[in-house]
């Protein structure tokens, strides 16, 4: 009988998680079980429930929290109302048209920071109620960490070492107590018809875990509760299934694991399956123009002095470098550029890497900045919320075509505008209509003595020395919108891109092509800022862009005022795009056909020709390959070194560029 009762009790707990077809109800623990370690350990099946929830699904809810239901409703309503009036609120527009209003704050190493709400009268109620709400969430978060430590024993292994090697963080509770906890009050509103299926596509959050309240639907004007669906929150389970999560009445706290468990926990966990970082997506309800969805979340990040052993940097240093990048300062030298690249690599979760980088987080921006062009950009005398309001206009991140930018990298600026048109992609490059011929014949390898592979199996630079001039040809294995080679402006912004003199071959949307010499603007990267050609320093040039392949060729002794040196090092830059054709004042960002932010290194870079153009006899042109792509040249032992440098980090970095929405 005793065994039977234990079995029934365990089944009842496990039944709190159900997966039927595409429907998913997460495991749930009682508040009292979580807060009281003795009760947790003695409760029938509680520890098993937590272990199964976090290893199989990476998500668990805490229910029956005293006074939580009323406090949640009160604080989320007051945050929504305050956000509409507070100068500290930030607004971001997603690709589906959803506008998100954010009030941000944090708890750092146990110190609770106040929210920057300004003196708006509509924020008075939130100032009174938010401390008790935040304290309650903090208490539950600490207890959650303690129960994790009891359930998943790392046998004393240090989860994170301190960067000065004087100590370590041995438990999840240590990380929670000493790390940063970023807190966001969000309010979402979809004013019109949806422009794409999901508000936020599938991704895995950064940090160790996030704790959040399910969305609460409110009237968008006065914040009164509205009985309607709060949208679709989907998760991918460990077995690969995609299911829609149901949080019941919503009066629970949800804990969901992030990619931090892969970075610094699972390798130290000595028994059983590792914790599961949960990929998830969110879609706003499309027929809800009069309502808003209010939400609160708290993300747990590593302590600032904790060491990433993979990269040799502290997490705080990596966040600082990313903050510098967000403000478009760029690396100060090559070493810092490498460190910024490391910071980006660490910040990118595996699921984030294969998704389009269409969502960025603006919470890192100061009160006088806005999130635009994948970074924090300052308000100006011509464009700020107050200036634009005085003109009867809105304030947004806008393209040169007066379209609202929702994400991504490109020529976007804070602007006063009344436009509501979401940015549209310019026409894509046409697909081939006939079979492609031999790329070897197109490249004409045998005509050039020297060759360097710029992007593996895709892009090459070839050259000959002709007296005092260099005869160059850049070839790419697909059709492009433009391609270029130039002399690095050593010391210029973006690691020498700004201010550089280049030769550029362009393919116009009308099908025409042309070659021009240009000097990239000292600070603005968009083509419209520097599309006037400079005086020519090339003796001859040509561009050939077919349905299948592309080539830029020219002969010159100098690129602008920069001589091409026959006997000394030459620091060059290159770039191209496959995203779209060009216009007279527009050239697309260097990327693939999908505009992928993460594949930029395949479409632009730096390289140095060591010891001058005429001294590179090591590199003989190999016999033409029978395939459309020639065999790569081994550059590892010769006089010329390719030195690709990522100009900017990948875009999602722990604690600074978070994708929060749940």
C-alpha cells in the first residue's frame, strides 16, 4: 500500500507536464516546496519533477505563490501605463509590426537598482508597487538556485573561476548572488495586420536562465485587463518537437534555461543528462489592435569578474567591449578587435547562430540614445523624441527611403518621420535562367601569376606586375550587386574601412554595370554618403557580372593617393554583396542573399600582401580545376598572409543584446 501511494503521488506530480500533439503544459512545483528545502527534499517526487523538467524541456513553473496573482496584475498594469509616459521607456518595432515598450532596470551582485522612470505622474503607482514585486521574484529566484544545486550535484567542481584566479563560483546560488540580473517590463502592441508569421523567431536566450511572468492582456489606453488570448509561445523540446506552451491562468512564475547552462554548467555536471537550454518563439495575436500584452522578465547573467576560460576574458570585460561596439566606437587596435570578436562569438548561442539576426535589444542604450542600425545611436538637435514631437512627427530608426527599420545592419538613422511603412527589401538579384558555364574559363586563372583566396571556394584576388603598375582581377563564384577592392585607411574608423580609397564594380537594378573609384566617408558607411566618384588613378578597368559569376578588373599604380608598393607590405580591404542590385545612391550591405549578419566575414575583410606585389613568387597558379570551383591555394607557408578581421561582433551578447519576449 505504501509503495502504491508513493507511485500515485509521483504520477500526480509528473502529470503536471502534458504534451498532447502540439500542446504543452510545463511541469509545475508548489511555491512551498520550492522555498522550503526540507519540504522539497521530503516531498514525494518534487526533486524528480524538477530534474525531468529541466533536462527534458528546460522549463518549469512555480505555482500558488502567496499574493502573487493580484500583485502581478497590479504591477504589469502600472508598468504599461507608466511606460507610455516615462522618458526612460524605450520602444522597438519588430518585423511583424509589433511595437514593444520597455522599462529596464537591474540587480547587480545583490544591489537592487531603481528604475529610471523620470517624474511622470503616471509612474507614481509603479514606484510604490514595484519594489515588493521585484523582491518577491528575487526571493523565488534565490530558492530556485538552491533547489538546482541540490538536484544537480557538480561534486564540488567550480562552475566559473574568477578572472584573477583568486577564487571561483562553485554553485548556481553563487552565480545568482554575485551576477547581474537584468529586469525588463515590456508592453507589446500590434497596431495593424501582421507582416510575417512570428513576432520573434526561434532562438535560445543568453544567460543561465530567465524567470518571467506569462503575458497579461490589457486595454492599450487605460490598462484595464482584457479577457483575450495573449499570443502563441512555442518551444522546441529535446526530442525535436515544436509545441505551444500553455501557462494556465498565468498566475505563475516561469523559469526557462538559457545557453549559459551549455557554456559553463553541463560540462561540470558529472551524472545524468545535462540541463536543456530551451529554444522558443513568440507570436502576438493578430486580431488585437485595442489591446497590449504586458510582461516582466529577469535574466540571470554570470558575475562580471567570472572568467570565460575559452576566451581568456572576464564576462564583464566582454560586456564592456560589446557596449563599446554598440556605441560605434569600434576597436582601438587589432588586439581589441580580436577581443571584440571573441566577445561576439561567446555571446552567440547555437540557436541564435542559425537564425536570422532580425531582433536586437535596445535596453543598453542611454536615455538620450535609441537602438538603430544594430547599435545605440545618439539623439541629435535635428532628431529626438522632443524635437520630433514639436514638429508633429514621430521619432524612429529610418532608412534613406523613409521606411522604418525593424532590425539588421545598414544605412539607418534616428529620424523625425510620420512614415509607418516597414522597411522592404530592394529587388533581389535575378536567378540564372540558363545553365552556368565553366567558372575556370570565366576566372582565366592562367592569365595571372599570383592569386589569393579571400573567401573559401567563393572569392579570389589575382594580380600581375606590369612595370610600375599592378594588374588586378577579383572574381566571385556568383552574381553580385557590387564588388570592390581598396587600400586600407590605417587608423580610420571600422578598422580602416572609413576613409579608404576603393575601386568598385556595380550592377544596377536596371541591368547596367559600371566601375567607379570612390573614397568611403570618414564616418558614414552607407553608399549614399560617398557615391560621388573621385579622380581616377587606374589606367583601365572593367566589370563583368553575368547570371552566374562576377569579376572586377583594373590596372593601377595607386588607389587614390595610396601607392601600390612593389617591395613593401600592402594593407588592402575588399567587399561584395549578393543581397540586391545597386542604385545610383544605394549599395546593399555586404552579405549573402538572405542578408545574414553572421556570414559577413565571407563577404568583406582585410588582407595584407607581404613584401610587395612583385616578391610573391611563392604562389604559382595551379592547373585549372575541372570543377566550377578551383582548388584552394595553400597560403600557410608563403610570403603573403591573409588577415581577415571581423569589424563588429555578432550582435547577441550576454546581457547586452537579449531577445526577450516571453
